[in-house]
């Protein structure tokens, strides 16, 4: 089909939005919607190619697949190969194994499914996944595989004249499915084609239902579409349910721009937009890799340096890979890269590159360093106790369970109740996936019923500061929108209700431990890698961070004679400096949870506070 400058310029605007969002979300809170713009464009172009080929009776499904592969695979393979090679020198075994898995899933276009399945509580942060952005390429490729078969089948079944009506109907049905799926299964909907297909079908509808626009109104329609897309970029954010109904707006804006066919728009047809549009695919491939490198290695790239590196990488990839048509060489590179990634994955990230203590895979690392590994959540756990012969009760989320192994080694009889990612509040609930997390809401009542009738001390440790953006009233429907101060007020009000409902006993509130700015384990492991000379020496300390909720909890304890505040900083910090590596051991198991070593230090502080409150922890010897 004829090259359209307006669509090429629209690609540029979409990739700019995505790049800005990923560098700093505050710059463009809804910039991630640029991906949705790409989906609509793809749907339009693919429908054009398939439909015109069918009309001329020249369409060949295999040639279509090969053409799509030639467009997508070479640049993707090159990026994956660079990561695979550089990873051997600069990525720790546990992360190298994950990277190799993601390379294989990206090259086989199932990465969207892999990332959806990996979306767990202790999963690596998104900014540590080098190929996370390839989920959208997998969605597109899955669409490419199915779409021509569907159109061919519908054309035979309904006839060429009715095909466009059927596509429009499918678009509407897929949009309705997206509305339900986004609400019922938010994580799956974000990554899977089931909630994204309507966007590409909307592009197909734009082809089948062209608007006849006069030259006078063409510019206005295009400008209105661009405005709708731009408003989406600025108004929505990652806090909104997505795609959901809000995705209608960037999709509608893209639909309008495509229909306008405005080849004279200053916004989309200027030289910069045209160049960036041509390089947009390669820019998209490389920008996220640079974001992850900046995050993991603390490069502290300035905005303009980041933009320069991203644009340069995109330009080089376009000129050297996309425009260099050597299919045999690229297929050989594809096979070698895929085989190499599978080999690295089976070798568990080539652990021979580092000393024994840094050779953990993801599971063994978690089991070795996280203090709560091996213990179940959402059930009562007896530590050295049975029935009611425990000394105190320990409850909370994973920030409480992280003391599990220290407690096991202490020999103190304790009754524990834990639930990952769940605040133990009496009247507030966890807001998750569009509503109340019922299992979490039940935890407080479970505790209340279990300990009713005794006056044994209770220790509550949880990630007090983590729930501000995901809290709601129990049995309500909407999330609470709270400032930090308002949230802290809610926490204190909950604690008043907490101690009144759980009766007259001694309460110990463990504050938020210092969070690590870097992953100390990864930093220590990188010191043994072949490229260690390029990395800075790991610092064993970092400046102290203040958490406002800790101060409020301390004040609350001081105002109640039966409440004590346990300050993790007393164990982990000295003055304004806090320890993140102690005697060569990481204090944290990730950037927030304490490792066994760090948990042991805070546990000692808890024991001292409980002793000062005249809590007897002595056990009878047989």
C-alpha cells in the first residue's frame, strides 16, 4: 500500500510517549497508551494488506507470515543477542537465567504470557526485566498469526461484501470482552491478546469504513484525533485500570487520525516526526533496555543523555539491521541466539562465573535469604508451641513473616499468622484488581477469634507505608484517595480500633525497616563477574531514610501505656547512616524485605523492647 506520512508521524508520537513515560512517569503519566496507538495502526495496515491481497487473489498466508517476520525478527534478534553476550560479562547468574528465559520467550513471541504468569508478589521489579516491553510484540505476532486465517474464513463464510460488517461486530464484541476482562482479570488483560484484540480490530474497521473527508475538514479531524490521544497521555496514569474503557480514547483518536489522511499536518509530517517514525520500532526495542541498565547499574543518566542514547541506538538498529536485507544471516543469528538463551537457562545462568555463595537460582536465593521462606501464609503457624502454650502472637504481612527463621532458631514458643501483601486492619481492606481482597479482609477477624479470651502480648509487623495507594473501606467499592498525612491518620485510627477490639494486652508495633537503594546481593555478586572492573565498589551503608508513618506509630505508642514501638533503625542504623551490607552479608533479601541477617538484628531489638515491657520469654527446660 501507499506510504502514509501521517501514520508514520503518528508512530513517532506514540514512541515518544512511551519513551518519556518509561524514563520518568511524571513527565507523561499516560504515555504507556502509545502502545495502544501502535496496536490500532498495526490492525489498519494488516487489514489493508490482507484485504487487498484477497481482492486481487494474490494473498498468500505463508508469504504474509514471512513478511511480518522479516519486519520484526531481525532487529529483535539483534537486541536479544547483544543482551545475551553482554549478560555473560555483566549480569549475575540468577538474573542471567531470567534474562535467557525472557530472550527465548521474546523470540518465540510468548513473552506476554510469561510476564503475566510471573506477576507474583516476590517477582523481580519491572525495571529489572530487560525485555519486558516485548510483551506488546508478542501480542502483535499472535494477532498476525490468527487474523489472516480469521479474515479468510469469514470471507468464505459470509462473502466479501459482508466481511466489513462482521469485522465491525467483532470489534464491538471484543471491546465489551475487554471491559469485563479488565475488571475481572486486570493483570491478564494487560498482557494478553484477549483484551487487546479489539484495538487491532478497530484499525481493521478504520480500513473497512473509510470516511470521505473534505480537504477543509481533514486537518480538523486529524487535530481532534491527536488532541484526544494527547489528553489521554496527560490525564490517565498507571493507577487506572487498563486497558478497560479508558483505552477507547487513544484508540478513537488514532482511528480519527487514520481516517483524516492529513498528509499536510505540521505535527505528523515534519522531518523530525518522519525520521522518528521510521526508527520507531528500533527506538522502542532499545529504549527499555537502556532504562533497565540505568536502573540496575545506577548510571544516573540525565534526560538528554537518555534521549540521545535511545535515539542513536534506534537509528543504528534501523540502518544496520532493519534496512539490511540479508535473511539467511538473520535466520542464522536467530537460531544461534535462541539456542544460546536456552543453553544459558538450562545452565541456570552460567553460575561458574561467580563464587559459590552467589550461584543461587531464583528459588534457592529466596529460600536462602528471605527469612520467611518455607512458611505458609493464610494459616496459623506454631513456632515451638502447641495449643495455648505460646509466649506471644506475631502477625502481619511478609514484613512480619521475614522474622520466621530467626524465630525458629530462637526457640521461643510463638503463635504466628501471616498474609503476603495484606494489612492487618480492622475496618480497612486491601484494594486489588478493581475491588476488595476478601481473603485479606478476613485476617483481622481470624486473629480476633483465635486469641479471644487470653491476654498474651501481640506483635504486629507490616509494611505500614506500602498500602497508601491500595486501601479501601471494608465492604465498600472504591479505593480511597489519600495524601500521605491522611493515610497516616487512617493508620493511627485503625490502631485505636485494633487495640480496643483485641482486648487488654501488651502490643508491640514494629516500624518500617530501612529499604535498600540497591540490591546488595546483586552488587556483591557483580564484583566477581568478568566485567567487575566497570562496576563501582559496593557500599556497605546508605543515608538514613525517614518514614513518616514510623513517627506516627511511635507517638501512638507513647500515648498508650500498653503499646510499645519497636524501631528497626535502632538495629540497622547509626546516626544518619544505615547498614545494607554487614560482615559481607546483605541486610536485605531484596530492596525492601530483610534478609535473615538483617531480620536477626531487628529481632534482637524487639526482644530488648519486650524485656523492657516485662514480657517473660523464658521457656521451661525439660
